[in-house]
C-alpha cells in the first residue's frame, strides 16, 4: 500500500488518508468492511488491533 496523502482534523476527530492498493477494489472493500480482516491488516502480528465497534457507514465509528 502506498499512502498518497493524509489529513488529520483534531477538532472534528477525523483522520483521512488516500492510498493505492495492489489489489482490485472489491478485495480492498472486503478487508475494510470486515472487522476481523481489518484487525489483521491494521495491526502487526506482534501488536494486533482489536475492533469492538466497526460501523462502515458515513459518520460511523470504529473503536
């Protein structure tokens, strides 16, 4: 994955990034939509991520 740009808005508590992935859009969407797959992508094996809430909608939250 190549990150092209990022934008952190601390006032609105948002983080936006634009990236290119070496995969088709359906595969990338599948990983981001499934919290179990996202945990494996987001956190390295020695420090895994855990999502207890993952709302893939506009204005949703992931925790």
